[in-house]
């Protein structure tokens, strides 16, 4: 089974509430989808929406035309005579995805037309698009409702479309109403009745059934699937590309062009552009999905990878990690210590395990990078001293002026001081720190993510957890806790300094 993927992050995905990509972000996502992930096709815009939509599509199509991807970039168009076709043609487009009515209710209720009248209008637009040299695919909007309530209407539509120069007929579950049994039945009817047609299936996730529905559509003989990165899309979103990769490759043993090793990287970039966080437990791409929490799992993995499945993290450019908390056992602690290059005796490991379980009972968030500090606190040893200490700092902020920070820190018993300005208090603090370390001939890890959390319903004096992700050749996180966001970030930064010096 070969599965063709149309990713519609840049069209349907941008219909996510609050999401709007800039032209440069759209171009970057298009390049990542086609060149990094190697999806078969992408849908990048809707015709006639706005001048901004036109310029964004034009920018992508200019690049695509220069790099051999012109026929892999598609635009949604409408049955409006020549208007959508001209819009797409003028933007540089080569493919129109024509939106037609896939249910009798939509056709009669919205268009006030019969199926034959609608087909006549469609034929006029398709004839013009074909004369303009466009490749034509057709969406049957509300097809899932059409199959439930007016299957004869759907058959008439497809019979009519197959007499026209249409390359693909796309079957959307527009309102996300289907379950897996219906998907199997309806898609099976399509492939059985129209064996020569190329069908795509377009799943929405309103009942959290989009992945199951895609599975059944593929089993029924559908060969094209529409996806979005991170499951972006209207309402509950579309089926995520990540989930489709999992079921196609591991369950259906199908073939895809998609390069899964680039999946996580691209999804994280789209997370940044969209502002929509990936849930930490989202399959394949969530932060926690390759993290073992239970101590017995870590023990089993040490002996013969007893708790691994076919979703090996290395497939997606990731690695296993072992969480620290109240469920941790000695095996979890040992694996994290090994990664940090720290050796402890059995008695010392026992003490650290007890402390981590105690913190876990208090719902403390514990990371691998916290281990050196827990070890220092518990064992009072000199093995991992806090070699970098803040002695003092002064932060200033004034309207219309750049913030200024003066920093005094102690490194291995020696005191250093620096002053710098920045775009905000923490930026000024970091600029002071960078200057100080530059004088010492050292560089700091790159800050690649900065996340702030407060308790739900927190007041203005609520505690703030600032989590910073650093990259020094290897990614790691540090956290700081304080009622002041900037101070919490500074505490997280001092943790980072002690980790890199150790």
C-alpha cells in the first residue's frame, strides 16, 4: 500500500482559532514540508480570501516553481465561474482544489440548486480551469453527511465529476461526525463503486476519532490522506501527520515518502510559529511520549528493552528519557545519573531515591538537571558544589528606555561584575552575563525555549515557574521558582551555569 499525503497546515491548519502565519513563516513551513518531511503535496491558501493570502501564496509558488515543486502546491478554489481560477493562475498556481457540495442538504439549502444545476456550474469552472492549464481536484464538502442522508446525491455527483478532467476526488468529513465503522462503510462504497477514481480522505477530529477514521479509510482502499502538523485545524483540528505516520508504517505496513526523522523538528518549528503548544502526551511528538516514569519500566529497559515498542524515538530524531518523581525507582535514578556522568554508591543512590520520592509526593517537578542539586542537598558532599553564586544584581526598567542590569557573581571563589542594557530586564541580565563570560573566554549555551507557568486562577502574587531550554550541543532544561518572573528566570539561569561548569 502506497499512501499519498496532502498536508493542509497552511490552509485548513491556519483556520485554527488565533493562528495566522506571516508570509515568511508560510514559506518556511512550505519548504519544511516539501524538502525536509518530503510530503507529496501541500495546500497553501484559499482563493479570493485577501490580498495578504494572495501574496503569501505567490511567495510560496515563486519558490516552488524555481525548485521543481510547482505541481505539488495546491490552492482551494470555488465554483464561481472564472474568478477563483484567475486568482490561482495569477498567483502562479498550477493546481486548483475545487470546493463543491457533497451533500444534498448543502446543495439545496445553501446554493438553492438541484444536483444537475450544481454539476453544470462545476463543469463551467472546470472547463475554464482546464483551458488555463490547471490540474483539477475536487472537494465534496460535507461528504460524510451526504453519505448518511443522501447517498444517491453523492453517487450522482461522482458520476458527473468522473466525466470531467478531474484528477482526484476528495472526501471530507467536514464536521468531524464519522466514527470508524462509518468511515469503513462509506469509503468502501466509494472504492467499490468507482474503482478507477483516485480518492483522498480528509478527516476532522471533533470526536477524537480522526486517526481511527483514517485507518479505516486506508483499509477500504483510499490512497490519499489529508493531514496537518500538530493536528492544527478548525474546531478540534485535523488528523495529525504524526499519527498518520504511526498507523501507516507500523499497523498497515504501508509506504510513505515522508521522512519521519525530521518530524519532531518540523513540528516544534510550527509550534513556535502558531503559538499553539503541542500537548506533552501527544503521540510521537509530545514531550512525554518517550519518557518512562515507572521504576519497573526503567529496570526492564536496562535488562532487555522490555518496555519498548516499535515507536522507537530514534526514528523521529528523539531519545528515551526516564522521569524522576514518586514513581521512580533505583533504575530511573541510575539511568539519569549515567547520562550526567555521576557515580554514587548504593547507599547514596538509596538516599537520593528517597528524596526524589518525597519531592514527587509534593508534586514537585523534578528534572535530570535537578539531580546535582538534590545530590548536593542530600549528601552534603563536595562532589557537586554550587560553584557559581549570585552575590548581587540590580535591574532597572523605564518607559521609553532600554532596561539595564548590573550583575555581581562568584565563580569558584572569585568575584566578577558587569553592566549591560537589553530589551527587558532578563535580556539585560543575560547580556551582562554574556559579557562577563566573554571576558573569561567562555561561551554560554543557546537559549532555545522560555516557558512561564502559574497555577490556574493564580493571583498577581502567585508563584511563577520559569522553564528554560538550553542547547550546548545537547539540549537540557532548567527551572526557577519565584513570585517574580524575572527572578525565576535568573534562578533557572544560575542552575544552568552550575550544570555547565560541572
